[in-house]
C-alpha cells in the first residue's frame, strides 16, 4: 500500500512539473490559479479573441468602475456600456458607448462577423435615441434587422431631470417604426434608470418586449416592470386597462435582470435593500403580469431596513434545459472577501420556486468578486460560470472560469484569464451551431474585442 501511495505522489509531482513548464512557455496564455483536485481543467484551452477597429473609444472596465455608483464592490447596478445580440448567420450586433462622444450620447451599434473577424456594417441609430445627456435604458434586437433602444427624456425642455422612459423600434438604416413612453410624470415618477440595471428583452413568440429598470417616485427608488407590443408599440394592459407588470417592484431595487423563458414567459431577478433586504426571482407574462410565487433565494441580507449597503451584487442567470434556473451572485456577508455563489432554483415554471442547491465557488482572502458575473450553457449537462476579480473597487485582476453541472456542483478547476474582462449585465451567449460561447469587451484604444470559448 505504501509503495502505491509513493508512486502516486511521484506521478503527481511529474504531472504538475510538466504543467508548470507549459505555462511558462507562453506568457499570453491564461493560467490555472486554483484547482479542484482530480478534475480536468480545459475551459480556456478553447479561448480565442480578435479585435476590430471602431470609430470611437469603447469604455474599459477601469473607465466604468471609476465611479461611485459603479464600483466593483458597490451596491448599485447600471446599464451595460457594451452589450450585444447574436445572429443566426454567425454575426453579432454590438451596442457600445463611445467615451469620446461630445455631440450625442455616444451610442453605436456595430455588426461583426465571427467567421471573418471583421466589421460587416454599422447600424444607424436614430437621433432621438442618442440625445446628449439622456440615460441609456437598454437595447435588444428583434433578429430581423430591427432594434429597440430605451432612453430617458424630459417632460419639458426646461426640466432639471428626466422623467420619461422611452423605447424606440427602428431598422438598420435608422427608420423609426414606433416610439413608446413606458412611463413619465414629473410630479411622480422620474429618473428612469436611477441606481439600477436597465433591461429590454424580446419575446418572439409573445411578440412582446419585457422592460425592467429602476426609477424614483416621491423621493424613493424602486423597480418598474412592464410590457410593450413589439409590433405596434402599445403598452400591454389587462382587461381593466391597467398596465401589466408592476410600477413599484421592490423598494429599493438596485439591480435587475430579465430573461425570456422556454414557455414564453419572463423571469426576473430583483436586488432589494429595504422591502425586503433580499435577492428575489419571479415569473411574469405579457398577458397576465405576475405569475405564481416569487422566491427570495438570498433572504435576510444583514443590515437595517432602508440601509443601501447590502455588501452584495446580483449576477446573471440562465434557464436550464430541465426547466430549473441557475443564478450567480456575490456577497461579503459572513465571508473574508466578496465571494461567488451559484444557486439552482427549481419549480419556477409551476409557480412554486424553491432553492434546490447552492454552492460557494470562491473563498477569497485577497481579491474580491465584482460585477461581471456570468453563466452560459456549456455542452451537455454543463454550465460555464465566469466572473471578474478586482484588487479593489476599481482595478480588475482578470476573469475566472469554472464548470458546474446542472445540480450546482463544481466539476472542474477554476481557471484565470488576464486577457478577458466581462461587462456588467452583459450575458454570455452561445452561437446557433452550439460550438462557441461569446462575450464582448473593450479592446486596445479604438477597438472592440470579441472573446470566444469553444464548447467541448
């Protein structure tokens, strides 16, 4: 028995020595910084990237995080500075903000080929969607060369603050199809997008846009959920002509996510600091509004009622093929540093969600998990988890990746890439052929960087 153990140790030392030499041979390769013993690390061996020139300067991660409301260890969400939609022809439409813009809000849409690794064309954004000083309230593609952008406007030109949340559908040459005001009343609702992540998602089967963002009302902040007919721009209402959704959902609601489910409903995540101090998942439809029970998957966040500091950040979420939902979030409550957790929720389809499994992924003692937490399906019965780690509230260290199974168990090594940084509230997406995971970041100078990971 002792001989067998000794031989195993010798083999282990030999393997680790070989791996170390391979890492040293290429300084540009992502390196494994933490292992789950006995498990194979292979995610970043399939990583590649390319950059394309754009007219303007995309925001880097440091540009974004160097702001009180957007620090990596802060409490508030914000609308993505880079987002994208993936098309069936292996192109992506990238919405990005130009930090050098002076005459407008700096919103651009660039179509990029994943195959040829070049810019295919620039989409024309109507001027009304790009007014200087307006807030960006989200972007989506209808996958037919039509797009929707949300933005804020004033009730009156002399107003000091914006109060209208407006959504415009347009085609790729900038022709406007409709413009809809979701809400706007200076005396009551105002500051659309305040201290929140603004989202627009297109449900093709329901022909509906799901809108989810934050706003102020009478001096307080909360979430707003509503639905717009994607063909004519009408706000969807119930049989009593009341707007479907919820105009005061969770107060305060500092971070939001929304996705379209396989049964053509909408799932949402809420980040509450007061009523209640919890992270919640809920189900909605564009013809009935709220459906079933909601679930506080992280309940009783420590702190006083109304205390804005939750020491927690909401991450992204995905629906699994078995109907369950996987969620990631980070918190420093009860931890040495801000750490990442994955949660598997079952029963949301039937309206009775429950936590099936939750697993801590990190155990940080130096760096902290910041915004940019991400999930993607990754082949059969696997989930790719990605996240950013920061030295502090502003400066990123890099991204990390790990694989989990559908039960929420970690089944691979944790790997680190210094080449990749993920944007807040930008979801990783899978190409139509199921071969690659894609996400987009700022490149060097006046470039966008397209990152891909092979699905094995």
